[in-house]
């Protein structure tokens, strides 16, 4: 199980300026930044809405294809997000140390704050016998919570710490950038863990994710005008498909992020 929420992406303005510094091509930049006025908790905020221009997006794609040395602008596009995932997934995520920051809910300080329930653990793949065993462990953990709260003996705290299964779901607020996400997508999109597939699907939903994944597709229209197909893998959506209302923004087959409109 993995839950991804409260995503925020920023840094486009500086990333594009820096991207154009080597060739002094600032005059070719055609992206737009619109200030959006919002009110939250009776306070006023101004945020920037970003739309990539054709010139800037084309240069970003060109530099991205050149690899990390040329795609340094990706390091300046920052993403913050809340992720709740099992400890066995976080163990693999923690291999990405450069360019990431995380603040987590503490198991050291708050493990005894409330009794555990089955939903605090990833258990969707467990068979009946194994699920029963997990429920027994949960009851044992809760028993030690009660003992620790009543007697204040650290011995019971140790039982909780060393008995806690790696399927326990921990929440972290994470900061990363588009370069880190490119590395993750490249090496984890075909991973055996379901959580990585969900995470990579989330990457594809980010603004202009094609500069992360390297995949940008378009629906190609046959001469009869009814049966579009993906230019990346040849997939044909359910027929008939005649307008933008029926067109999906991602190819269900290869995951390519599709540009607006059709080609034919």
C-alpha cells in the first residue's frame, strides 16, 4: 500500500532562466507565469501558475535526452509531497539520498501514542494464515503499549521497537526534484513491488512529466478519422474515438504522456 498526496511543484522560473544561460537565449523563452490569488484560513496568498511554451519545452526535452550533464535544469524543479508507505518500501526509497529531504512520523517517540490496527500495515497481499499471524503480532504490540503506559518500563518499549513488522505504514513529507525522479523512474518502473508502480504512475501525472520519463506521445489519426493510435507503441483505444472528450491524457498501454490534439 502506498498513499501519495499534497503534491506541490515549483522552481520553473529559475530552472528555465538557468537552462538558457549557456547560450544567452533568454529572448527565446516563451513560457508564461500567471499570478493566482488564493485565500486560505482567512489569509491571502499569491501563487504562480506555470505554462511551458513550445520553445522552452522543446529545449527541455532536448537537454533531457542529453542526460544528467545537460539536464541540470531538472535539479531546480522541486517537488514536495506527503507519502504513506510501508517500511520495506521506505528502505529502498532511502537509497536516493542526494537531492532528497524527508521528515517522518517518528516510531521512536510515538510508537506508543495509540494502539495499532490492521490498517496501520500493508496487508493486501497476505493469505489468510499470514493475515492471522499479523493480527496476533498487532495484539502483542498493543499489549506492550499498555504495559509501557502503565509501568513506564523501557523493556516494553523495546518489545514494540524490535517486534514492529516492516509492513508498518509510515508517513513522510518528502522534498525531491525532477532529476531524482528521473533516476527513480528509470530504475523502478519495472520493479516487482506494486508500490513502485504506483509511485511511477504518480510521476507521470506531474506537470510536464515527459522531461522526467523521456516519453512524449501523440494520438495518430488514421485517414478515416475514427481510430487513433499511440505513436509510441501502436495502442488503439476503444473504438470509436473521435474527440478530445474521449481521449486519455496517458497511453494505457505504454504510459506515454500524450500531447493535446491529434496528428494524421
